């Protein structure tokens, strides 16, 4: 929600193109996401934070690219408002890319789920 709200503010208030707003909001949202996931979601505070940050950063870069590209494609090819395109893209990227990689690669919760 932080990511999405910042994108809207950047685009609507500061007139930044939505693809650039996604980059800005993605970076800020990533910090919030990492802290919440490390402490509460995956309870992985005892693991090596540097290793987690490197892996998480790679996922964030991929996620920002996928969200920007997906939103752009939905918006321009299907003429859908960027706010709706972003929500659709977020659902796809968050569930198919972010969640899977964070759970089984960054925070290694997969060992505990089996």
C-alpha cells in the first residue's frame, strides 16, 4: 500500500510520469517491505542481514522492472487507466514473483513450511 500510495502522489501531485513514479515508490516501498518481512512475516532477524539484503535487492530490481513494464503495457495497449493497470500488474508480480522468491530464497521460510 505504501508503494501504491507513493506512486499516486508522485504522479498526481508532482506530475511525474507513472513509470518513473513506480521506480520511486518501489524503492521506498522496498525498504518498508524488507523491514516488515524480516521482522514479522518471516521472523528472520537471526539470519545474515547482508545476504538477505543482496538477494532482496535483486528481487526489488526485477519487481520494479516488471511492475513498470506491465503497467505501461496494460495502460498503453489496452487503454486502461494506469492506477488500475498497476493494481493488476501488482497482483501478478507480487504473487508470482515477489512472494515466491522472498519466501523460498531470501528469507528461506520454505524449510519451515514443509
